[in-house]
C-alpha cells in the first residue's frame, strides 16, 4: 500500500512538472521583466494601478500571457513588490492560468462556443467581484518595496540580470510555494483511490459542483489539461457546474498561491478572500449548470477524465515499479524532458548562487551606480529604456503564444500522419485486448482529433458541420472502446469497437480531404 502511494505521488508530481515546465519558465521570465526592465512605476502603469480599469486590465493581461497557476506565483510576488493592490494581483493570478490563445482555441473544439464564452465572462465577473470586494474590505494592501530595485546597465548586463533573477527565484522562496502546490497533487493521490472520480460528477448529481470544488482546490492542471478535461465532461454529459468549478479552481488556483497569500496578507484576510471566492464560484456553478447543459448529449455515466487526480496504482496485485517506469517512458514526451532538464539546470545554478553569493553581490555589480545614466556608445548603438525593452519582450511572448498556434495545431495532413501510429496501436490493442496499448493510444488520438479541427479553423476560417460530425463519431468510438477495455467480459465487444474505430478514422480522414479529393 505504501509503495503504491509513494510511487503514485511521485509519478503525479513528475507529470505535473513536465506539463508545467514551459509555463513556469515563462512566469519567471515575466517576473524578471517586471523587476529588471519595467521597474515599479512602469509595472503599476501597465496594470492601471489606481484607476477604474485596474481589475479588467489585469484580467486582459492575464488572458494574453501563457502562464499556469504555478508560473503566476513569481509574477504575483513581483506585482506585490511594485505596489499593486491585492485585489488586482489576485485577479491576475486567477485569470492568467485559465485562458490563453492556445487553450481558448482548443476549447472551441470541446463544446458549444457559447459555453466557453460564458465561462470566460463568468471568470471576468469573478475576478471583478472578488477583487473589488477585497479592495473594499481590506484597503491599503498596495505597498511598494522600499527601496525599489536599482536599474541595470544596458546590454549584456540587463540580460544577465534577467537570468540571475530567474534562477534565484526558482531556487529561493518561490521554490517553496511550488513545492506546496505540488503537495496538493500528492494529497489527492493518497485520498483518492484508482477510479474514484469516474462516476461522481454526473449531471443528475446535485453535489457534483461541490465535489469537484473539493478536488480541484488541491489539484493542479495546466490550461490545456483543464480544457481537455472540460471537453470530456461535455462529451460525457457531466455536470456543467462541476466543469466550471474545475476550470476556476483546478487551473486557476493551487495550494502554493494560497500559502503565499496567507504569508503576505495574513490568515484572516486570506480566509475572507477564499470564502468570497467560494461563494461566488459555487453560486455561478449552480447558476450555469442547467442553462448551459447540452440537450443533445446522452450521459455516459462513466468517465476517465479525472483519473489523473487519483492514485494511478492499485494497492494490491500490481507491479507498481514496472507501471511507474512504463508510464514515464510512454507519457513524458521528448519536449517535456527538455523542459524538465532546463528547469533542473536552472534550479541547480540557483542553488549554487544562493550558497556562494547569498548577499547578491553579483547583482549589485551589474546595477547602474546611483546618479549615472547610460550613454549612447556608437552611431548604430542606441540605448532602449528598460520599460520599452520589457514591453517588446512581453509583446514577443504574446505574439509567440498566438503565432505558436499554427505550430501546435498543424495542417490536416500532418495531423493524420501523427495519428497513424497511435491509431494502429489502439486498434491492435483493442483486437488483442491489450489495455496498456489502448490506454496509451486513445488519449493521444483524442488530442490530435481536436488539434485537427483547430488547425483547419485557423487555415480555412471554418470547420464544416460534416467534418465536425465525423470527428465526433470518431471520438465517440474511441470512448466506447475505452469503456469496453475496462471489463475482460467485453473482450469480443472491444474487438468489434476497435474495427469501428479504424473505419471511423478512415471516414474522418476523407471528410477532411486527406487521402481523397472529396468526402464520401
């Protein structure tokens, strides 16, 4: 039992870090940009501090920056140092992980776009109401760091200062908050056994939003993971209110952010903010549950969408070490391994710096002496003010997030090429009733089918109803196959569904004009 819990917790932490590594690095880069390039005054101007647009502006900036709830922690800490009010900081920290261009496009393939739009508007309502209530009940939370950071000489010195800030933050107190956030993943692994969440969030369960809230607060999900789970909930006819609670708390909140709040603003204020947030989110969850409930979806009564929050191993009768190693080798992609390696390297450098230079003498050496202004060095060498350079850097991040959509959502022929191996593995696993093959292939086929639709929409401006129907049929066959693989008594049914998956894939391929000039 202990072995299953230990390895299960370790596996969930590694999976979470692998998925979060890019957005953690982006969060560190954004925080370094605010400190070393913007400075306190420019940071306050960017977020509209002290104006009526402060809260909606934080909501908009949060939607544009591709960070997760872990990556939002160092940004929130830097906003605090710049003297931005607590309501605005929390509005940004809650919104940034919920939506970004990649996840918004992905979400459009998951359900009726009206549902996604309603969720986005509800998130704006949440951060506005909760942020305004915080600032009303607890005024005076905007307190800038004194003295402010000194500017850094332009050129390589500024770039070095950015990197130094990132590695020190990663190895400093931010590391503690990240660890607390990941403890929530371990806690769920201990509390929830295998398959515990497969039937508890059905749309006819009045407790579904509350159950999901209790699970989502300690959970961690990247924006893309949360959107994928929302899609499975919509397809299964699960509770829309539970889906909304999962999005807000699972993607937008973590235990590390709550710990930072308690340490920064005090336990009483943090508890009051959490109570207001719970009241607003749960109220909205029950408010949107019936109006947004799809009427053309038959409840499946069973879903694997939340298996990632449960212990991955049975406590008895299973070789946990073997499954642990096989899961890591199969699910952690090459890109994620590079992200983990980069995160680990930066952490190691940060630890060395913390030990060898705890007083940050290296940073002081890079800083511009008081009263000294940077000078133009040559005819073609201009000095860019820090805020200008920081604005360019943030614009590049936003542009990469938007432009990267065309890379993440490739053209149809590339999508089907990537699907071929996974389809063959899934069909073969269904025919031979080898569950480890279908468990590996079905989620990947599901993901590529959704990316296929977004890629077509980006390049052609629309996805036809016929194409959507064929994609939906293929996803339904995959879901039925996954359910059939749960019970050895359904071996013959699984083989028939595997053939149905193959046929549905061929028809979907023709519908998207790959391998045939026209749909059948």
